[in-house]
């Protein structure tokens, strides 16, 4: 057996390929069931209102709260374009100071008095409000006598955050690429990028309220895909919404999870599955206000989840005396805002916002070239407004604020709070699965029960054994243990090695392994959960370790549970210390366990060393040395990053803090 054979060697007597998925899914399914039980227990309107308020408060808390809406919108109509029977006003407003939001306002020609208006939230289309699909939908709505405000989301349309005015190119991909790139940097701050998407929608409604043509009590919202997500958030949070039509998004957390489909950062709401939240909560928050759910039968958002959620939620409208207030419209189509969806939404909003029973005729779209609808001269706010702020600037400033906040505590108080928080995240991994404070989960430590297997390595200098053990209930850990053949069976001190890919990436590290073994140490190359010999089977079409692949997807599922893969893998390193203390052929001395770590996985080793004094020496090569510094980088390598994130960490500590506290202990 060669070194290359070791990199692809897999455990044969135990099925570990699905253990991480089963671990995450079993915890999630328990939380989904608990959420159903809590909603089933709602039998009065008072209980319904309590649930709505609780879910609203929890969502805002988990996203880091909403940005301030105190600043003036400073709206500007840059131009008006006339079409048959309506006009489009090109509007730029500031959702936050220097955060320029571009929108097209469709206004019917026959407006004589205030009437209903609809916010159109765009999904993942590069052109956003200018796309054929969304222009068509807006024309159906305005044709039904509604005022329509179509908004470019972050990272789409005229709002590309990483656009370079000089090269006229973007350095980070539009849409999901940008959402993920900036969104991952939000989480260590205790924020979610969804807070900015939601705030943009709410500020758009604030703008509509100022328009004399709009009845402020008759404002609706619709959108599909990512726009459906924005619609569902607004339904949960904004009381100004009189009617809503979420499209091709609303399903159920369980159905989406089991589909294997990954979602980008604004669709991940940390901790919400932990308290039993599901898409049903976005619906019940609207009762008794009217809702039309728009669905496609052939969508990758599972239709079975949509049907179940709608059927379960109908009783809340009946409870409020409006049994017909929740509707489901299905089109035999793929994932899009179809013409049939647009027709159904137009009739729905005309009825509930304008009090008109309209039979919406087929629209022959008067599609405009995107440049005709641009709100900016160049087509990008980054070109037209030199002072434009993006999510990166928001994160940079939030990181600086948190650093100041941490510095206001005494060193002793800060260390105490930080260690307490970190221990809770790493050792407990707990999550409440009910509003009644039932608690499940946690890292249930079990006996290691190690298994050893000598491997026939064709190498004159090294001997190697495979060792695997129980890290916690449902999860094995694994390592390849190397020693120099010249040392025979002598008891030797151990160095635990933690790097990206674990035992599947030995070749680049073989010179170091040989050097350590020749120097009289055992090297224990660790596979943390989901790495090396423990790599999972794929759950979707992306490469397992790639952005949006299986590891990324399972890490996001853990975020929903108020947990993280970073915390889980840090626990694996701590359990590896337990294993090192009883490893055959190892010197069992508390003061001679070393940890060597390389690459982005070094975060796990640094966190573990900050919690456990058994690490006599920690050597960090490359990787992340400061989470705060990473958050403030405009560009970074996204590979493996999400698996190293512990949401909210910077509210308590940064990695250099752990090194400082550790050095003071060793001194």
C-alpha cells in the first residue's frame, strides 16, 4: 500500500459515509416535529398572536436585528418612461445612508385616488427587475389597476456590490455568488445577510406610503424564488402588508432539507429550526390577512412541502373567521414566476387591495430593453454613486463596533464570558426544540471504544495504523497513526495533525510527517466529521467539498439548529485529545501532546487549544489567524470557509484572544 492508497482508503467494517448526514437530519427532524406539535397546540387567536410575535422576535434576533430606519430615504425619480396605459418611474432611494436601492415604479394612467400597491421582490435573475419574466409579471399587475414597485435585490440588476467601474466587470459572481460571499462574513458578527434584504423591502414600503397615489392600508407584496423568500420574511415581520403572494419558495423546511438542495446565505436563518420554526409560521403570521401561495408542480422547491404547509395553515384563517383567506395556486411549470402566476396574482391583489373583481386579460408584453429601465445612467450604482455602501462596508463597520464593545469589558470578565459561550457551543451544541423549553440534542459523550487496524504500508521508514473511535453518539472519528519503524514499539509522545481533508490529503504533508516521526514522535492525522475517510456521500450535484456541496449544505442545516460544523469539529479535536491519552504505543503524559494544524481547518485546532490545557504546544501554519480580519477582507477564498464559521463568535472573542489567554495560562 502506497501513500496515495492511504489517501483513498476507507473504513470497510463500519458505514461512516452517511453518519454526518444522519446526525444532522435526525436532529432536524426532531425539531420539525416539535414545531408541528407547538403549532398544533394553538387553539385561540391569542395563542396565534403569541406565536407570531415570538417567531418575529426570534427571527430578528437571529439575524442581528434590523438596521436603523431613522435616516431619510432621499428618493429621486431619475426619469419617467411612458407606456400604453401606464408609466414607469425610475427611482433611487437610500434604504440606509449611501445604500442606494434601484426600483421601477409602475403607475396606471387612470389613477384618480389612492389605491393598492404591490412590492415586487425579484428572485435570482441577473437582470432582476429588468428581466423578461419580471417585466411580464409587473405588467399583469399594473394592468389590473395596481401600482407596482419592482426592486433590485442586493447583488443583482443595478446593485452589483463587487462591480468595478473601471473594468466594468464584477470580481465576485452576481446573485448567489455575491450573496454567499458577503453573507458568510455576516455570520461571525451574529448577523445574517437576510437582515439587509428584509430591510430593503421594508424601506420600499416606507417609500410607497409617501406616494399620494398609494393607499397606505392597501400594500401587498409578491415575488418568486429569492423574491418568495423576501416575501415570506416580510409577511412575518411587517404589519403594513395587507396581502401577500409568495411564489415558488414556500414549502417546508423538512422537504427542502431532504431534497439535498443547497440555499445561499440570505435563505439561512440560524437557530430558527432550533425553536421549531417552519414555513408554516410565515403563513400563520398573516392570518387573517389574505395570502395566495403561488407554486410550480415541477419546482425544485418541493411541491409536497407546499401542499402540506398550506393545508396545515388553513385552520388559522378559519380560527379568525376568514376560512377562504388562504389560497394555493399551482401551475404545471418549473421554477419561475409564470404567466399563469402573474394572472392569478393580479386578480388576487385587485380583489383584496382595490376591491375589484377583475378578469385579467392576456398581456402582450411591451418588454423594454434593460437600459431603458435603468435608474442609473451607467446601469450600476457603483458607477453613478462614488459613496455607495455595500454589505462589505456594513460588515467592516460591524466588526469594528464589536471589537470596541469587547474592549469595554475587563480582561477577566471578557475571558470568562468568552470561554463560557465557547464551551456551551462546543460541548453542548444544544438547541431548544419547542417554545415550551423542551431540550434535546447536545454532544453526548460516549466511551471511545477504539478500533485499531495495521495497514501494510510499502515504506521503509514508516509504520501506519488506522484508528477509529466514537467521538459522540452517532458519530465516529478516525485517524491514521504514523511512527518511525526504527522506534519499534517504544512508547512515544504524540502530535495530532489537523488539516484540510485530513487523511485524504497526506502527500503535501509527508515531509513534515517523516520529520516528526524521525524525531521520535507519533503523528496522528485526524479526520474530523465529514473529512478524509469520513467524507459523506453526496446529497446534491455539487462536489462534496465545493461551495453549495454536501459539506456546505450540512453546515447550513447545523446553523438552522443553532449549531455549527465548526463547533462539532472542534469537539472532534477535543475527543482526539482523549484518544491520544489512551493511544497504544503513546506516552500518556498530559504535558506532551502537541497539535500541528494547517489551512482553514486550523480554526478547529485553535478553538480546541483555547479550551483544553492538555495541548502542550500548538503550531499553526497558514489558515485563519483572526476571524475579525477575515470579515473585513473584501475578497477571500470561499473554499471550506463556511465549515469554519461559528455564528456570533465575534460578539465574544476572536482567535488572537484565545492565544493570549492560553499564553498567560502557560506562563
